[in-house]
C-alpha cells in the first residue's frame, strides 16, 4: 500500500527497512568501523596467542572477519590484531592516515583469505568493509596532530614493552609443547632474541617453535616499522606563537584588553592562535591529548568574536580535536554556546578586588591586618613597581629567585600564567617584592635581601591580574598577604583600579555547602572537594582569596558533550602542569627552564598563580 502526501507517492517499503538498506548514517561510520576494528583486533590477538582459542568456534568467526591475512595464522593474526588496535582510535577520530592504512590492509586481507584459506565469506566481508570506507571517505578527512619526532622514541618504548609482554605470553602459552623446564630468564632471553629474528634457548615440539618464532618476529617487525615511520615522517611541531602573531595580539589587547582579566595570558609562547577573517578578534589555544583547549574569552572586538570562534571550530574539525574552553566569562560563555551549539558549565569564580573600595579596617579584615602588622614589625619592607623600572641586575636576581623558589619539578600554568618575567613588551607588568635586611655579621643570601615576590600582568589600562607568587622557604609566614596588601595600597599611584587574584574552582559549592541548612547532596559534594583539596588546593585557594573580601566573577568551561568532560579535565590538568605524562627521567636534575624563544630577559616562571597560596 502506498501513501500519498501533497501529491507525491512514497515507497511502500517500511521506513526501518529503508534505513537498513541505506546503511548507517555517514557521521556514524567512523565510530562503527573503529569499534569493529578494535573488536576484531582483540580476537586476532587472542587467536594468535592462545592455541585453544584458535581452535574454538570463536576463532572460526574471527577468521572470516578482516584481520587474518596469511598462512601463518598465529603470527599473522597477532600482528594484524595489533595493527587493527592501533588503527581503531584513528578511525574513530576521522583520521585520514588511519583510513589510508585500513584501505591498504583490507584488500590484502581479502586476497590472503581467498588464496590461502579459500574463505569466500571472509573475502567478501573484507571487500564490503572496504566499499563502506570508500563510499564514506569524506568522513575521514582529519589532518594529523601536531607532533615531533620524539613520538618515535615514545613509540619504541611503549611498543617495545608491549611486545616483550605479549612475547612472554606467547612463549608461555604452550606448556605441553615445551622441552624441559626453562626459567623466566630463559623465556625472556627467547623473547628478546625472537623479536630480533634470532632463535632463542627455549625449544618446542610438534612444530610449535615455528609458530612462536613467527609471532615474535611479527611483533619485532611491527615495533621496528612503526618506530621507523614516526622517525622519518615529516615533522609537525606543536603550535607556537610567532612574532607576527604576538604583535597582532598586542595590538588587539591595547584596544580591547580591559574586557577580560585573562587577556594578557594569551601571549604565552606555547599557544597557537586563530584570527577572525577581519583580524579584529582572535582565539588562542593549545592542543593536549587531542583536546583543543582555549582559555578565557576571545581577544578583540566582541562583534568579531563569532568569526574567530568559527575559525577555531573549523581548526578543531579539520584535525578531529575535541573543542573546549577553560575559564571564559559569562559573556564569553554566551557567545561560545550561541555560535557553536556547545554547552557551558560553571567551573568556579575569579576573585576581583576594586581598589577604591579596599581597606584593611573592619572586623572582616582583622586577620589580614594583624598578619601584615606582625610581619612589618619583624623588619620586612615592600616595594611595588612596574617591571620596566627595575634595573637589569635586580631583574636578573628576581628571575633567578623565582626559578629557585619554584615548589614543583615541573612548571605549572596555562590559562592564568604567563611563563616569564620582564620579557620585551611586558614592561607594564607590576612586581611587588618583600625585603629583609641581613643582620650584621651574617653573609647575605644568594638573592640579597629579597625574600618574596608577586607578579601581575596588565589587565587593560587600569587593571592588573595576578600571575606569580613565590617566596623564600626561610621567610616568615604571611608573605603573600603582605605583598598583596602592598600592591593594593600602591595601585592608585600606578593608575590601577581593579585587581584580579586567584581563580577558585567550585567556590560556590564550597561556600553553600558550609552554610546552615545545606542539603545532603551539597554536603557530599563539598566533602569530595575537601578530599581533592589535599592535592589540588581547591579549598585553600578559596579561603585565601576570601580573606580580601573580593567580588566573585563566575568562570565557565565550554564543552561539546558530557562524555567529553573527563577527557577535557585530564587535558586541562596536563596543560596546567598538575599531571605529567612524559617519559620518566629518574636521573635528571631539575633545571630552570629557558624561554622558548630568545628574549633579552625572559625566564619561565609560569604556574605560580596557584602556588604558595598558604600563609605558611
């Protein structure tokens, strides 16, 4: 029976049947094929390692699926399984190179199954999957991620460790065919020699030695080939801020820098940038673990923000990166969500102090007032100046002290850290220093009478944003309170009317959770935040900021889907320096990092905005 709507006669085929005949939606093809490759890869690895599994009915099903490519079923199945597992994630991310590799792999699989195993069904399935890939090739257009050749070393270490582990499983998977009782050392030696294509000390019966030898040789070949490919392929370095881009950003900040307190942090050297078509707005970002992280609001004219945001999203789509924005304002969040269809979640609050309204008088400021007075009685003095007013000798001493007083092995900071002091063009930054005269008869320290410092970057023409707090471990507690108060008191003379302090994550939850009448869910959430504060200073940052009675400006994270939030969180922790996934260097000594580009007076000291906040 046909149905007529507005004079058009539709097909009598049911809608569900038509959907099946039309195949999956194009946007779902990469995920489906990637999942299929991963499942088949797992089956092939298991079939190549465990003899009983190869003889089971499950293996009979695996043999007709793409992945078993040759007559030596154990070795080829193992190598093909590893390759499919490596390619599956790239297919899900729409990567063009992964698509090319699978398109080359599937015809070989179809020919091998037909010639060697006479598997017509397996060949047809391989060709069917190939046709699906070719039909939807437009879905696999993502460009490679920016990577350096250091990935080759990482691949060698990871693949080598995985090959040794799998090799030990292969060598030990035939207990009834082993001659004698080889020790673990003998098995490990057999694996290492087998990866190089050399026969080892372990002997087998019934031809198992050929299976084990080919399997180990295949693993060694995969490790060598993938490492060689990564070492020889064209290098795609991570995004860096060029001199031209920095000049354009400074021009935008000069005209529109007063809009966002995080604007000046866009000048970090390790960020990339995309500009709007008109050049009147820009979005700065860094790519971490496949997440394209922007921080703060776009730079420039608000009317040009949509153009910069569109360029940002185009770049994310071109590389199949996950777009995310950390710490944007409420206005920025509204523009991001309106222009992109992304969602926003309140991340915390920024503490902002209006200089004209700040005073140490009153009961609310009693603790800060008493601490400052006590430190001043101890002989400490403070100086607050523009960075350009420091001479070269003092500036060098400040940089050396900041690098030496850093409390972590890795530099921290991304969204609210600049990463340098006194670089050309940063002369408007403000630095407050605490000094204590050396007692008579004692030798001065390596940094003279300098005991602590805080560094502010410009926030438009009449504001500044806290970037760095460092102090000597031998200095009295309360250095940070002393210097912040000194900076606020000196601000009117510098033309500063507003000061941005630290960012407090989940401040509203902590504040509401400690009030009378808070519900059980809110109290449970606050308890979890207090537990996490042991590592991430969530509560301590909030309480430190609250001492100065600021006004709280909400900040948001913008994301695509809820399932992306864990990945975005991990990427943000990597960017901020709280989580390091680099290869271990047990014998390396910590050294002050050098500026990524030659600057006359630039030493990276990023990440102190959330460091040394405790009065102790």
